[in-house]
């Protein structure tokens, strides 16, 4: 669905929820182990909520991390049983960590209730609040969701619903998962948060002027109800038809909620622990052992001290007898080592002997038969006697006659 149909306003006539096909293979799991700070700042469509980035949404087995949370005044989507969108809406944007172009928007419509507001909204304000509820406290595990693909709402608002750079053509198409049942917010919390979104009243600047009419309009605007600077979220050109939503939309029944009080079986899809996102100062003398770094000294090899050995000996777990200081220091492993060395030497000598005998027999096998051809062995003296006598050389320097 393009910018003219997104956000979806469900048709109020002839709409039957059973006509929307159920995605039986679709699964949703929202994981929020740690609550966010809860401070808010004004945004063109309402408020930007500072929520914990470790919140994750697992959709059909793929994990998406929370990247942005927006609260709009009034609501963004319109449910079929409402004449107008709700009083407000929470939009949670999630992004896949490996495929950055895959964005999911989990949308929760809000209506003003008569009862006390959810503590999630009570703890929202301009300052950081401790001990806040986590995101999962806003949802019910049995909620039915509508899902569809549509143009991205980010960068669009009531004053600029179809910006050319985003909608002509559509630059970003994301998946919307819309809760079919709105949550409630108390009147006091709604008024307080709405005032924060429009406290600057920048939307009244169009009445600036020196004429009496302009001044009266400015005064009336400043005294009027608060509203976001850009008039709230974008609106569609018209509500979606029944046939089109039946064709492009689907229905998901239920969501698995996992927070700090539950333990999910799928450890790979949970949030990232904040301890892994902190910085630690290393002490080289304690945290680095054998070229390995042990952050905060965790999981490093245990260095035994004298006190540790004495404690183990007292418990009988070390095999030492502190009452016998002169007990033998030879261990069974030492005996096994020496026996292995001796057996290795013996086997080596036997193998070498076999090799020597084999080589000797094959190399000198005819030596004895050759010796039998001679009565005695030929000596070196006999060979010297049979050689011819060499002529003597003349004397160069004859002796002097006396």
C-alpha cells in the first residue's frame, strides 16, 4: 500500500474480521527484559519516547531490534469499530540486524479510559524515571493483530502527508503489525503528555503579525488545546476497501511475551544483556593471564593459595594429610610416566635389533662361501712382494768427496 492508503483506516461497513485470512505460520514474540528510561521529547507527530534498545521482536523466527519509539496524537490507524482513529498511538519500529532494509512497525492504538492509567504512561515524562514497567506490560498475549505492507510513516505528518522525496515513488515499504484491540491511557496522563508534545506551540507561529486579527488569532491559538507541532501523524486519502485489505492483509492470533519475570526457551531470540554493552577498565596484573583477557576477572583460571590448600586438606578433598608432613610426594601419575618411558625404550631396542639382523643377513650372505676358495686369507705383505720394482731416481745433490 502506498502513501495514499498508509496508515490503514479499516472500513467501518461490511468489515468482517473472519474474512481476513489467518497466517498460521506467523509467530510473534516480544522480549523486554529491561525497562527504558521513559523520558520523552516533542516530535512533529507527537512524542519521541526513549525506550530501551534491547527490546526485541521475533517475527517468524527472525529477530528485530527496537530502533525508534513514537507516540502520536491522535491515533495513526483507525480500527473498524471506531469512527475516528484513537486518541493516541504507540509505534515501535524494529530493524533486522543483518538486513537493514527490513523494518517492522508494531502499532498499539490508545484510547482514553475512565480507570487509572497504565503505569507505563504514568512514568513517562521529561525526566528519567526508575522502576518503570517494561514494554510487554502494554500487550495481552491473546491479542489479535492485523499485518500488512505499506509506505513508511517516518518523515511524514499531518502537515506533509505525502512528501515528494518519500512518496513519489515510495522509497521505503515496511511491515505493519497492528493490534486489533486498543490499550487505555488515563485522562491526566494523556493531557500531560499532549502538553509536552505541543508546549512550544510552534504551530501558532502562522498567526504572527501586527494586525488585530492576527493578534487575536495568536491569542486564541495559545489558549487553545495543545497539539503536536505538525498536527499529528499522517492520514490516508481514504479508508481502505474491504476487498483490498482482504487481499493484502492477514491476521496473526496471539503474541508471546517475555520479560524479566519469564524465561523463554528460545535463548537466541532474547534481548542483549546490558552488561555486554558496558565498558570495563582492565587491570593487566589481574585480568590478563597467558595472553588472554578476562573482563572483570570473570572465568579466569583459579590461582591456588596456601589457605586454599589448607582448607581443601581439612575437608579431605585435596588428598593431602596435614598431620603427616613427611608423606611421600610421589604420585601415581609419576609412576605411570616412568613405566611408559622404560617400556618405550625396550620396544625401541627390540625393533632396532630386528632391523640390524635383517640387514646383516641379506648384505653379507655369501661372505662365508667366498672365504672357502682360499687356503689362507691374502695378506698385505704378499701383495707387496709381487709388485715390480720401480727405478731409482738420480741423486740431484751427490755427497761431497773428502
